[in-house]
């Protein structure tokens, strides 16, 4: 008897297809959220939003390249954001390619300057909640990952 059978759960789909599906869903969610004006980028901006209105945050993305792994200040910020998200039942994922994220999200609309993409929050556009199929897929992905004790799963964005 497997752990999934004991708890009555389906095992997470194996391998690359499940991860690729999550990456595609994240891509779709980011594009949709940006189009709706529901995307907040930047560690500082995200922290301010979570402090003021945590109930409005639907999803969190933390992004770091290989060279960012040695940035202690960034890692401390990530730890605090992760703790806040877990405490407030906000699903959270990591992405290991800031360049791909920048290609999806693009520069700041206000100034045209590159923006801090180390933390991105997706917010609800209204009080009734947001029924986006990509968000729902990512919520299921995060739930399945937590069932496997992976509390902040890493997603690979599609090419």
C-alpha cells in the first residue's frame, strides 16, 4: 500500500510532462494577470502589498538565477516572503530563470526600465475572486507538491 492509497490521493504525475504543464500554466497566468493589471513585481513592492492586503494576493512567484543564490539579503527576503505566504495560505513557486520571466512580463509600464522580478504577486482583480484556469492548475500543482513535502516547488518556464 502506498502513501497515496492510505490518504486516498492520486499520485503526482511523474516526470517532465507535469512540470512542463505547470510551467505553461505559470506563463499563461503571468500574461493574463499583467493584461488585467493584477501583477505586482519587486520584493519591496510585494512586501508592501502583502502587509496592506494579504487577502487579495492569489499567487506568489519567487525568481532567482544561479548568481542570485549567493545573495544573502535576497535569500532572507525569500525566507520571509515564503513564511508570510505559508501563514496566509498563498500558493508560492520558485523560478530559476529571471531572463525568461523578464521576457514574459517585460519592462515596467511606467518607465520602460527593467524591473525587479525576484518576487511577483498575482492579486485578485475583484472581491469575488479570480477564476483563471491557469491559476487553478497552479493551485492544484502546489497542493500536490505540498502533499509530497515540497512546500515551494520550482517550475521551469517553457521556451
